[in-house]
C-alpha cells in the first residue's frame, strides 16, 4: 500500500516560464503571467498552485470556482455590473463560476490559488 504524502505549495516562481495574457482579453498594459500549478487531482477538475502577473487589466470569465489568497501586490476585480473590490496582501477571496468582469494588477501581484471545475 502506497502512502499519500502532504504536498507543500511554495510561493517561489523564479524558475517558472512567463507568458503573456491572451491579447484578445487585454484592456490595458502588456501583462505577463507565471503559473506554477503544483497539484492536479486524478479527475483533472481540481488544481492548486501559485500565480503572478505584472501590471495590466484584462477581461475574465470564470467557468470554475477559484479560491485565492493574495501574497503580494494589489489587484482590482470589477464585476460585470461595475462593482469593484480592491485586493491587497493577506486577503482571501473566492471567484465563483459564472463571474464575469475584469482583473487589474497594479505592479506585480502574486496569489495562491485552488480551482475546482464541475466535470
């Protein structure tokens, strides 16, 4: 019988490749992101890791539920009705499936994330 081991999630993204946010979603700036997915379950519908982005603003449309904890930087999330929330380090939040609006990163922002998508 194999044992299941605890998996730690580090905020280190130094060795992670950068990629641009899809240009068709970008509203301002030229945001670059790093995604370090640390865990994917066997059903491939639950994921967690660390994500970071440089300054920019882009459209978001969620099909998954995402729990986030901002580690550093600042972000402004604005829903489709224009309600804005400023997120700073130490703030935990959930973006539910169906959420549409914009994500704006001020400076460089980094978060821990866990996502669940109905399969």
